């Protein structure tokens, strides 16, 4: 009897160990919780700008939160007939990075159970990509005008400021800052419409000029700066036409009088030369009457404007260093100070490092450092200021200010 008791006492620890092992194995089999669903938070449609390098961090939850396998996969699909946007997805961080413009339905799928939820990403490019120029009338007479119309890609691009340049046939046409083309002489000309923000973006139009008149000023409007004492205006006179002329200086704006300029017409070379009186600033109109035997007199007028040319520069250094969270005033000097100016401000390396409050009319920019990159050398933005006198928009002065931001 004592031997049986001793054997039982020896066997009890073995029995207890076997029970605990079995119980532990049973618990480990029951704690594997399956996935029931996945939910994405945030707006159903996310809008990103490719040019600004915008990204989107997806916030989602796999339920229940104690599910054993909460891993997901990422896929995209086309939405309607819109082009499919190419997206890159960081599985670890949940960050969506656009690679091309378009639209895509983003679907997150749980590895366990294949549960899904989705949202839509719309990727656009708001910066100007292309210009398409055209003219209402590609054939016009000397002295007649036509207008250049322009279409932009994308249509909602904010930077639509343009400049116009005659690249072929400067003696055939002129074009002003509003894109109005004037016929000057017989022939064909090419006009280039150029983005002021990116001169690599442009479009060209061709204009043909014919003549139904025997005599006309080739240039009907001349702008001179104070650095010039005079100039010359070509005339269009039909080949083989014998003529006499009368030239009259009409009163104009500013301090113009009939003695504002002196002039001389070279009949052989068909050029009218003029010289300004010292100190003259303003506008005069020349009236030309040409008499050809057997026909009524031809009368034409040309306006000459003399203006001051501005000079502009930053006061002090062309670069500043500014600490995040602080503001600096950057001063601008424009001479002469009483000339009305126009201006445009753009940013290179624009990653939201700074904010700029514009007060160019009062000669300053107010710059606040918003943030800086971890690497000091990458924390900079170039502020590009283009400035001109409103009565001389063709003379554009470009100033660049480099702003370094540090923590």
C-alpha cells in the first residue's frame, strides 16, 4: 500500500505538466482573431497637384484592431473615361505619391479575408504647360489691326502673363503688350507669344500684310526713352510714286508743343528723322499729307511718346538668411520714384518655405520664414520680381532675391 502511494505521488507532477501543456496549446489556437473589415478615413476624393509635389497619407483601420494579420495590399483602377493616374504607394507609411496627371480609384485590400475599401485620387497640373495662339484675321492692310487670341493648357493655370515679340518681319508688323497687331509694310511676319514665367513655353502665329494705299507711315506709334535724343520712322510709299508732302506737328500730352521736335524727311530712302527738344517728355502727333498727281491727298498720323526709363534694385544684399518663424523686410529702390510701375512676383524652388506679403508700390517685400528643410543647404527659395513702368511695359527689369531659411 505504501508503494502505491509513493508511485502516485511521483506521477502527480507528470500529470500536472501534461495538463498545463495541453491547456497552453488550446489557448494558442483560440487567440488568432480573423479580420472582419477595413475602413478608410478622410474625404472620398483627394485632389493633388503634381507640379507642387503634393502627397497624401492614407488613414485606415483594420477591424477588429486585435486581428492577427492586419497587412494590406494596394491597387489602382480607372475611373470612367478619365486617364489613369500613375501612383506610388509607401506600404509602410501609407503615403500616396502621384507620378502622372489623371484620376485613379485606390483600393486597399486586407490580406486576411480580402476585405476592401477605396477612395479616388484626382491628380492635376495647375502650372502653365502650353500656349496656343491664333489671330482673328491673318491677312490685313497696312495700318489695319488684328488681335492675337490665346488658349492655355491647363485652362485654370494661374500664371497667364504673356509678352509678344515679332521674330520675323519687324518692318511688316508691330505688336503691343495686349497682343494687338498693326500692319506696317507689305509682306509676311511671324509673331511669338511667350509666357513671362517660362520663356520656353511659347506659340507662334503668321500674319500677312497687303496694301491698298499709296502712302502710309510704317510705324504709327513710337516709344522712346529719355536716353534717346530722337529717332527715325520709315514710310511706305508705293514704288514709282512721285509725290510731294507736308508734315505738321500737332499738340500732344505732357509738355509737348509744336516745337517739341524737329524733323526731316528723306524722300529717296523714305525715312522721316526727328530730334527731341532738350527736356521734352510727353507725346506729340505728326500729321503727314502726301500729294500724288491725279488722286486725292493721302493723310496719315503717327504718335511719338517720350518717357523716362526706370531703374530698380534691391537695397543691400541680393540674399538674406532668416530664421523659421521670423519676418524680415526687404527694401526695393525704383528710380525715378514718381513713375507708375507694374510688377509680377514668382518663386523658384517653391516648397512652402516662405510667405511673401507684397508692398512693391511702397518699396518693400515682407518675408516670413515658414519652415526649413533638415539640410540647411536645401532650405532656400528664390523670389523673382519682374518690374516695369506701366507706360513702357516692354522694358522689364528682373530682380532675384535668394532667401535662406534655417531652424
